[in-house]
C-alpha cells in the first residue's frame, strides 16, 4: 500500500504468500557456511515469497536486516544485500 512505513513490518501489517522453513543441523567448519557458528547445532530459517507481490522487496530486506541484526549469516549463494563491512564481519578469513 502506498504510504506504508517500515513500522508496518514490525507491527505485522503486511501480506506474505510463501513459506517459512526451519531446520536444525550440525555446525560447519566451511568458511562461507551459514552454519559456521560457535555452537554444536545451527538453525537455518528459509523464507520465500511469491514473485510479484506488492512490497516483496521491502519485506525481504526487513527479514534480512532483522536476521543480520540478530547475528544471522545469510546463505552466501542466495540473494543478499550485505555491505562490505558486514561481509568482513560475518565471514572472516
């Protein structure tokens, strides 16, 4: 909807059509793995949305920003909008 602000996403006033999948795996030692964590178990959260829905880009960027803000590491081989500083922080070599 025109005029909707970023707060609408935080308050749940958005439409989403797709699926959200959660799976738990063992951690990985691979440098680019999103499972390269300091815990024995990692959690993947996959969020999809149907192409062409209004506000899709805003919704997916909000999800990514929220996940990164909470310490999540996006899947390196998928779409992401990380800055160079975030890449250096999340995927240190």
